[in-house]
C-alpha cells in the first residue's frame, strides 16, 4: 500500500478515531497522542493492510489495541517490585531486618498487655486488617467508640516504645 492509498483509506477515519480515543482517555491531548500512535502503527503495518475491507472499523480496533497496550505497559511499570526473597540482602539490610523483627515482637508484647477492649480492637484493625464496620459488627461497639479505643491503644504503644508522634 502506497502513501496515497493509505491517506485515502485511513485519513477520513481520524475524526471517528479521535472520538473513540477521547472516550477512552477523557483528555484531548491524550486522545490526540493515541490517534497519532495508532496512525504510526497502521503506517508501519501498511504492507499487511491490503486485505482490509472496512478501514474505519480496522482503525478503531487498532486504536483500542494501542490504548490497551499503553495501559498494560503503564501497569507493568507500576507493578509491585519482586518479592524480597528474590533480592539479595546487603549486610546492613540484615541488621535492619533483625531490628525490625525485634521491634515487631516488642509491639506484639505491648499489644498483649493492653486492656481487653483496646487489645481486641487493635488486633482486629491493625493485625487482621478488618474494616471499622466489620469490627463494629463483631464487637457491638459504635465506630466512634472503636476509633477512640484504637487511638488510645496506639498512643499507649507509642509511649511505651518511646516513639514521638
């Protein structure tokens, strides 16, 4: 496919492509970039486009593929780092790990020494990661009361650890 044929088939689709791109991105500049990236991809594949019967449908589909590829690539770059067991620890990391484990053990011992309602609430919220609504359902306490008990428990643990808040 030569340049004239490409322009004749795909250039009239640009308005529809922009409309779809804007709906996908919600932003004029991002939509324009998406359309340009799609045209570039189509141009690079122009030798394979002789069989295309509906240029508009093909270009819209290509635009969506470009958009999803960009989203996937952005998601992969933001993905979680590899697990710690795959990373080699430096010597100072080992010391820090031991110190962190000691602090965690001390915090758990302090939690065990808290009064019953505070211990239960901090265990449910900070250790078990339960939502305030779920804690309220289990304990029968109001969410305000739960927040007060949790605040007092955390304050007491910070005080006993000597951490300034």
